[in-house]
C-alpha cells in the first residue's frame, strides 16, 4: 500500500516534469493555441486533437516526417488517424491532384473520374454498388438512414467503445450530441451479452453496426466468432449488418471483412481511400444501394455538393490503382505486424505493464498487464502512465495520438520502425522504477 502511494507520487512528479518540458519546448504552439481560443471554442475544431496543456501544431510534412511550429522534427507514427496512409505529399498523388486542378474544379456536373473510382472501390472491397460522401461520419449516417428506411425500424445496435463519427460516439458514457437514432448499446466481443440484447430488441432493430476492429476504442480486434454471431443475428431478425471499415479497410487488400469471410449488407469506408482528401463512402448489396437509383420514381435522395469532387476522385483513384495495391497492402500490414510483436517483446522482457494491441498497420498502446480484448478491459489502462508514454515519445521526436494510437504510413520503413522500438526501449528503461510500481 505505502509502496503504491509512493509510486503514484513519483508518477505524478514525472508527469509534471514531462509536461513542463513540453511547454518549454513549444512556445509557438502555445501562442497559436491561445490565439485560437478567441475564434474557436477551446481553440479547437476537431475534438480528438485537443489534449492538455495545449496541442502541438504542425507546420509542415514530408514523407513520414512532420515539423512543428517551433521547428522540431517528428517521425509521423500517427498517419492522420489512418487517413495519411500515403504519407505527406506523395508525388503520384500530388501529380493526380495537380492534373485535376489544371482542368478546373467544382463543375456542378458528373465528371469522368467518379465512375472509374467507384468501380475500383467496388472491386477492391467486394461491393455491388457504392456512393460517395465527404466523410466517414456522413457515410455512416447514410448507411443507418438507409437501414431505417428499408426496414421501417428506428433501432440501431451499436457497441460500447465504438466510434462511427462525430455524432456516433459510444465510448465512455456516449455523447449528448449523437444523431437521434434509437441506439441500443451492446458489449463488444461479448456474444452472450449481445445476443441477449438482440433477443430483447430484435423486432425494432434496423441495423447492427460495428467496427471489425475498434480503432478509436484502442485497436481491439473483433473475435471471428463474435462477427459470425452478429452476421447470423442480423439475418435472423431482418436487420442490416453494417461493417464500419472506415479505418480497417486498410488492414487487408479487401478490407478486414474479407479476412473473416464476413459479408455485411452495407460497408462504410473513409480515411485514406480519398488519397488524403476528404472522403467517405457507403456501399454493398445491389438491391439496397439501387434504392438510390434516381431513375426510380421512389428513389431515396442522396445529394452532397462535394460527393464527386475531382480532387478526391483523382487522388483516390490513383492511390488504390497504382500505390496501395494488394501487394502494397500485404507488405505494409506485415511490417506493422512485425513492429507490434517487436514492441510487445520489449515490454515483456522489461516485465512492464505496457502492451500494444492491433492488427497489421494499426496499433495502440495499453498501460496494464491484463488481457485487453474489450472496451471494459481498455478502460483499466493506467491513464497517467499512458500520458507519460505520449510525452516521452514526443520528446524523442515521435508523433502519435495522445490516446496512444499509431497507424503506419507507406513511407515508414525499417529505420523508422527501429527508431520507435528504440524509443519504447528508452521509455521502459528510463521509467523502470515507475513501471515496477504500477499495473
Ligand atoms: C471507424 C470510424 N468510423 C467513422 C469515422 C468518421 O470518419 P470521419 O472523421 O471522416 O467523419 C471514423 C473516424 O475516425 C472512424 O474511425
């Protein structure tokens, strides 16, 4: 008991020191933040980017490197929360955007690129038809609205810890500004608990929606049996199974559904698929998606000024066809898999309460010893240790999400992976006495 109290006091002191050093290193980011608070609430227009005492602001990126406002260089292990898969200023993407700009943007008309891009997206992710949106949030909104319209029901089974966009947040206590569907919140990776809720609410459920690996929730892969049970349950009750692959589609050439052999009714996509431009998409079974065919007298409407914007269409098309090919996807994910195993081996060798979960090119740190399979497990992470990990890695020139998530981009190679492994080793060694008292 006394030992734990002492260790906690030491952890508080280490954290205070790490924060102080961060403040001292980043006067320009602090000044930007203070100025930003006058026009934006909390100086912020994207909640995930805020952390105390103030968020770092970046000035420039190139390849897998970023430079902050104070001139410090970082290896970008965040990869824009999976959207930055191509790295900064990939020359092939850049050339595609330049070519598009040369032809002019915003035609207020169909263009030559959108159907080619749609065909590539359909072939790649096993969809009969697809429609584009501007964000993953919007894609999920459309998919859920479609499910409600075709089933005549209002209920949506979601999962604790899930994240489907700014108005679909199910971590912690959820969000007061979630979109007004009748949500039933089920326990992720818990077949029995989930099926009990399906039995109780089945008749009113329009959809079951989930991430095949919770991304924001801490890179928690769904058990294959859990996914299979949900596929069965959705079919049994006449609800749509919607797989949110906004993040996970990068984890295998055909997305994570293809790895599990699961056929959802609808899939939602986003992030890197737009080549770094704003992007979202929803697609799947023809008889559902064809409800949007505007030639039908009873067609569902789906407009969106920028749905087919030529910058996204052009960057996305060249990205999937000539950069993130099936081979490139397999290679990037193998690199990530090897990296995660290497980091976990370091943690085990140090007997530290630190571990990395994930699949392939996505990983997240957890600061505890126990198994981390569910959001309830993840909630047991030591928050202070995780914060210290973040500030220590930043001090070593590595950029990652404040919550500990990382996503490899294509320009990240062996030297960068070696640097991350060395930084984690340094953390485990420099903080050895603190780590021994925790977890
Ligand atoms: C699984 C998942 N779905 C949907 C979204 C929302 O996408 P967007 O930020 O493009 O609205 C995200 C964003 O992080 C996500 O991780």
